[in-house]
């Protein structure tokens, strides 16, 4: 998978890709991330990417020209499955969206700043708008990092144990069951006996019951 990230603050989004699973995925050639600074696509002397709003109003608006120039250049080099704009009024990210995007080959992710982008970018250049939650970030970069992490870990071969993404919370609309490791007893806090029974079907049944109970308590909305 190739991901092109368009931003005015590349330094804000680079570090998550230089650590942990995302770094390993890149080193293994499973994902290829490219950062593009939109200031490199400006034509004015000040390299400004934003301007005042027509009609008045507080807050600057990202101009269409640098964004269009960057996207056009990328599109002339390859086809893209999605051109995503990170915005709080987009479709709310969930595991289903991450699963679907993990099957794509090439994606562009546009990070907004200031008040947002000129509406014509959204009307004519973008194929999908994604929000990571009902709160406003100062820019789309951290949202793009969250989206990339959720998607990249699902690409086959990225996680060591192929099955571990399948047992994540949300994969079956259930939260994950509790998990334990050594020591068996700590400060008098013990691990449920069933996990030492050696009876795999019974353990699976217990995990499923726990997952359902956990979901009913914390996220009943997932069961509807
Ligand atoms: N940009 C600003 N806020 C955002 C959010 N909640 N999700 C995605 N991108 C954003």
C-alpha cells in the first residue's frame, strides 16, 4: 500500500511512522508512506497556503491551488483508490472503515488546517471525508496518523501473529475479553481459574461471554 500525506506541517506527522509497528511495516515494504509539504506547491513569494474567507468571517481558508497542484501531480503518476480529507465533519472512523481501507493500494490523505479547505477541494478533488471523533483538532495530521495506524496494522503481514487483529475489540462488534499473563497471583489478585483448565472450548466460551458482558456494560450501542 502506498500512502501520500499532504500537509503544511510534515514534522507533526512524521514521528509515528518512525517508530513501532508502522516503522516495521515500512521496512518490510508492506507500506510506502510519502509526505508532501503543500508549501512546495505554492506560487506566491511567501509560500502561503491560506487566505481570507470570501464574504468575511474569522479564520483563514486553505487555498485550492497548492492542493490541486499536488494532487494532480500524484494522480499523473499513478491511480488512487481514495483521496481522503481529514475533517471533523467527515464520516466517523470505525473498524469497518479501517478494514475496508486496508485492502486499498494507493491513497492520498489531505490534512486540513486553519478553518478548513476551500469547498471546491471537497467538491471536486476529494473522494472521502473522515473524522476521528466528535472533537476539533488544530489540524488533520494527528487524525491522519490515527487513521494510518488503524489501517496499516490490518495489512496482512504487518502484525506478527496474523490472527491477532481478528481478535481485536470491534472486529465482531464486541469489545475484547480480558487478558492475563504471569504472575498467576499478584498481591492476592488472581487470574480466573478457567484459563488454567486446559479446556480450549470452555476457555473460548468464557472469553465470548466476557466479551458480551463487557460490551453490554460499556458499549451497549455496539450491540444494536
Ligand atoms: N481535523 C480537525 N479535527 C479533526 C477530527 N476530529 N478528525 C479528523 N480531522 C480533523
